[in-house]
């Protein structure tokens, strides 16, 4: 048989690129994968189970029981499974002429039984296996083979979910505002860090004539569903930007997402403000309650909520409040993920000190998020700072 070396190299190159694209190599343990390996061990009664990825000259195991995290690729049963891209079942390796001289049979872990199902990247490339192993010969029934296939499908879903999450993360970042408002006399900065790749928090700003609007929203919940709701609210607010006042804008956005919020049994807290060149700030706070004014001279002011969150019965009819920013005053709005990571309301003096001691809005945002990150955050984190320049 003639082996097409060039074709094999091209196939291996595509496979390695697909594996790298998953972004999972050398990542830490994850309960969603460990759950599969534990279940497989219980169902098959074997001492060894592995979710194995074939990377270069090594086997790297995302989740494993009874095995090491890494092993050489050369001679690996899992490599054979990947190369043939089909299930491999070896009832007794010592009696199988293909494997009886294999280093993993003659040496540690002294394999006799192996059953592996291939795992694929989203593009269809075989990148690894789910396998069960034993040091004594075994046979699998047709029903057990199907169970192993079903468990491999479960792992496959988790791998594809990672790829979808990566794409969603890129898409969500693309929705963040790229250009700062044109309004002269203001220094504006923001940051959003998701707890799970995609965020239920969001911020936005955009010009409206000589003014600009700034928004911070926080969807109850995390992950993909929260991110979709956040994108919907942001889009709804932008679609209402031509309305005469911010009360009408928030009410219109609330109506647009009302049905979705009801179906998902969730709600959204929202701070939405319109900033004028003279320092006047009109705002609606729909249950957010985490907007502050740090005065250049004077105490920290916490802005009160003016209505209930979007998605809560009674939402709408939002009241508009007005504040004024003097020279060097800063409007600060954060999500509860920031507040919780900093230690709750008792951390407000720390937040005030960070803003006061920062020369720029970007510096303040960076230090706020950095301090929250050091506090072991468990939720999405968003911070926005709007500082009025010197008179």
C-alpha cells in the first residue's frame, strides 16, 4: 500500500489547528467533563477512564481517572482511534497482534482492555477520544458500546459549547462601543469583564446631537441567555435614541424586551443617562442603584433608583432625575459584581478614593476592575466613569 505522506501531513495539520482552536489544551479541571468520566467509571466498572486529546507528540487528558494528565503519543491506543476516526475496541491487548508488543501493554499501565470513541472539533476533525480501560480482558455488549457512544456525544456537546461560547464572546465584544462620545469637556472610560466568557452586564454610549447617552445594564443571571437579553436591551435602547427624552427611550426598550424577559423569568436593572455639555445629567435608574457622583469637592453621592427593573410588573412610567456635574466631578456606575467583589457597601469609600486619586477616567476604571478582580469576583463586572474636565 502506498502511503501519501503529504496528504497525511496536511490532515494532521488541519487536525492540530482545529484542536488549538478549541482553546482547551492545558486548561484546568472542569466539573462538566469530570462528571462524564466519573459516570463512565461507574457504568463500566473500570479502573481507568479518560477524555484524551492528541496534541503533537503527547496525549493530554482533560479529565481522567486512574491515569496521568500526560503520556507519550507514540503507541497510544487513543492515537489509533483518532487516526482511524472510528471506535476502537480491544478486548485483550496481550492477545491482539496489533498491540501485544505495545509499550502501554508491556509497561505501565499494563493495558489489556481498551474501548475508545473519537471526539471531533466543530469542523469534523478527530481530535481526541473518550475511552475506558482495564488491566484485565473484557468484552462489551452492543448496549455498552452504545452507552460509550452516548457519553462521547455528551463530551462532544461540551466541546462544541466552548466553540460557540468563543464565537459569542467575539460577537458580544463587537457590540461594545468603539468610539468615545464627541462631546467636548468629558473624559469617558468603561470596562466589562464576564464571569463566563459572555456577560449579562453591558455598557454603551452614543452621541445624541451635542449630548451623549451612557447606559449600564445588569441582567439577572449569567452565561449565554443573560448575554442575549443584554444585547436585546442594548439594541432596544439604541433603536429609541431619537426619542425626545430618556424616559421615553427606557419605556420603549422595556416594551421591546418585555415578552422575552417574561419567558425567561428574568429582569434587567438599568442606569440610562443623557449628559449635556453644561454638566447637566438626566437619568433613569430602573432598579440599578449603583450610580454615584464623586465630587471634586464634597462627599460621595449615591443616586437613588427612580423605577423598578425591566421585566418586573409595574416597569414603565420611569421617573427622570437630574444632577449637575461641576468641573472635575465624576459620574461612576458599576455592576453588583464589582460591588460584591470589593466587599459590598462598606467598600464605597475605597471606590471613592480610587476615583479621586486617578488622573483619568481610564485609570479609574482600570484600578476599580483590578481591585475587584483581586477580591475573587463571582459575577460579571462592569464599571463606567464619566468625568467632567476642568472649567
